[in-house]
C-alpha cells in the first residue's frame, strides 16, 4: 500500500470521527482531544495497514498530524516500499 497524508486523514477520521478540516486546522492531537493512548492506537492501526512494525518512539514527539506523517514517511521500511 502506498502511504500518503490522505491515508492518515482517513484513519483518523474513521477511528475518532474527526473531520479532515479539523485535522488540518489543529495544531496538536491534544487540540482534538486525543491523548498518548489514542496515538498508540493510531500507530497500531498504521502498523496493520502498512504491514510494518514501528520502533518504540516517544509518542510525545508525535503530537500532530504533520509530525506523525513526517515520522511515518521517514521510517526506513516505509521509504523502502516507495
């Protein structure tokens, strides 16, 4: 599966019932009412969708859609698939 920002938006919209517009306008996941447990759930779903296992990371560093997207795009196993 090819990963793009739209894929991330769709996962977040489906799992948390948050519109793409809200996701684009939010400065952080906490602005959307999402905490580190929610981010862990997102990461688990992304692992399943992308068929990859992410290394343990400080989820606090991935506190927004752009930061999470950048992390995923720069993850070596994702880059290899592109």
